[in-house]
């Protein structure tokens, strides 16, 4: 990829692009199956061909980003979703015949799947390729026109997306606009037919306010503090293995990363020791290791260090995971920290951490852990480790989260047959697979009257016969 500076899209250009897409959609309001399949196959081929460019661009934006993490969490998840969509698109597009109440038969009813129109996608910096491409797949499968606004914190990847998608589609079908907050503000203020935003809860509120001016429906993929609960009966070493994977993937900069652990009171020390051992196994070195990802920007690292310092000042024990005894320095890498003795007044227990800091909260009874989760804003994900099916069902039933995993972390997001989305402060709406197709599709109700019908009997002029008829119907 050529090294070129990202040029911000002007507000006038954004409006021009939107107008062109709206005009193109009106000229082709129902994109046929063959065209949508072609759109997706071209994208699949391009994503496969661009693997090295994607990893290089994200590496440049992060400073250090694990090559394998990019392939697994960005490229593979994108190609898997495209393949899944291609395998099911015809059935998703088919009209759905519905049963008509006996009173109105022999009329017929059906639901027509209709593209919403021009949709906007605002993608974040933490998985800048996946979280632009996957919503794009959903929108293209629905037959929509798409405008994408990537994060300004990953300019190399944004420029690659603009180049790659510009070579695949005309601008009146798919386009990428680049720039900072002012561009984002203009973008979110457009009268889209649907707007999908992935990012923080704070920014989600701003996006929703802007969309409300046009009554634009929104899908908000936010975050929050996703808990990870260990039952006393579950093996601590296995628990630590899955926690370390989920927490340190992308250095914890994942919306569904375990944010804090709820651990039986007598197991806290054992869990800390197991996590330390697992960190050493996965990352014998951390600072001098290209498989351990950097924090995206100095200000984000500063925020994370401040969270750990605040906890320590208020009495928590902060244990730094440093198997090779490296100097952390002032770079963008940050050593993982496990924090015990936490209290609610600490900042790291009040906001989403989004980095390699892991607080541990002890509990006595499972009901206490469930209550702890329910006393707080509803999270994007919840993880419970226990092989007892009755207790698994209790936790799933009695807590409310966007999604959940049993005896695992994060893998629910990679399942294209499962919808992905938040609830309450962690988001609204969902996508992935059929849910993504439905998100960008209008379900139009169609009632078709038969030639022979009794509809006239329901209308005026009214008489005693109508009184009798409605008495029977009611």
C-alpha cells in the first residue's frame, strides 16, 4: 500500500455522495439476487487478496498489532460472514407467506423484504476492518447503498478501505468518507434510512441525538463492563486460560472483552496465580513481543495507567504481569495488570476499561454474583464458567446482557447464526447473519384481496345486521 496522507472528506462532498446514492437507489429500489451475490463475491475475493495490506495498515496504525490477531479477528471473521451470507441469501430474500385470519379469507398475506435505501456505517478503531466490512456485508445483502465513516484513529486502514472499496463499487453504491469529529458530525446528521454505529456509550448518545433530528433508525453497538463469573466447581487453570485469551486479545481493546471477574471468595489468590502463569505461557515476553498488541494511542494508554493508579491510591492491590521482567517504558505497549481489593468508588469499576487491566471482585454465593451484575448497567456480554446445567440456566435466565458464553469468552461473536448486539446502555439492535440482513431490510406487509370476498359486509351503511355480525366476531 502506498504511503499517502489521508485527506478529509469535506461536508459538501459528503452531501454530494449521499445525494448520488439516494438517486441511484431510487433508480434501482429492488436490487436483484444475482447482483447482490456478485457484490458479495467481489468483496470476498478482494478481502482474501488484501490480507497482507490489511495487516500492514492496521500494524501501522497501532504501532504494534499482532499479525495473527488481525488475520483471525479481522480477515477470517469477515470472509466467514460473507460465505455464510452467500449460502443463505436467496432464502432470506424470498417473500414470507403468512396466514390470514379466517374472517378475511380467501385473501392472502405476505411479507416483502425490501431494501431500506441508503445506510450509514460508523466503524471504530479497535477492529477497524472487521467492524466496517461486516456491517457492509449485511447492508449489501439487503440491497442497500452504503456510506462508511471509519475512525480517524486508524487513518492507514481508512485509506485502504477507501481505495479497496472504490475499486470494487461505484461511489453511488458504496463509498468511504474520512476525517475527524467534524466529518463524523456531518455524517451522522445525514437523513440515512438506517445508521449503524460501533463505539463507546458516550459517543452512542451523541450519534442517537443527531439521528433523531431525521428520525433515522439506529443500531448502536456499544460496550460496557462485561462480567466473567467463575463458579467454585470449575477448574481454575481452564478458567484462566479462557480469561487471558479474551482479555489480552488486542490488548483488551475489545468491546466484549471480560471487563472484570467475579470469583468465589476463597479462590482469588489461586485465580491470580493461574492468570499470571497463563500470561507467561502465552506471552513469555510482552514489551518485546510482536504478538502482544499495543494500545492504540498515548492518550488511551495514559487513561489506562490513571485507572490503575487511582485504584492503588484507594487501597487496591495492583499486580503487574511481567514474566520477562521487562521495562514498560513510555511506548504504546502496556503490561497487563490484575487488580484485587477493588471498591465501587474506584474509576476502573465505574467505566469500561478497554485495555489490559483486570479487576477481581470476590463473592460468596452465586446469587450474590448475579445480584452484583444486575445492580449495574446491562453489559454487552456475560461469561459464566460452570458445567452444572441448572446453574448455567439460572445465570442465563436471571441476568440480562447483549450476549453470553458458557465456559468460554467472546466466541459467541464469531457465530454467524447468532445475532450480535447490546441491550440498554450496551446498545440497541443487532446484526450478523440473518439479523444483519433484517436490520437493513424493511418488512413490508402486503394484503392481497381475493376477487370473491365479504369485505363489503363490514362497511356502511350500518344496520342491525352489523350489530349481530360484530357480536359474533367479537
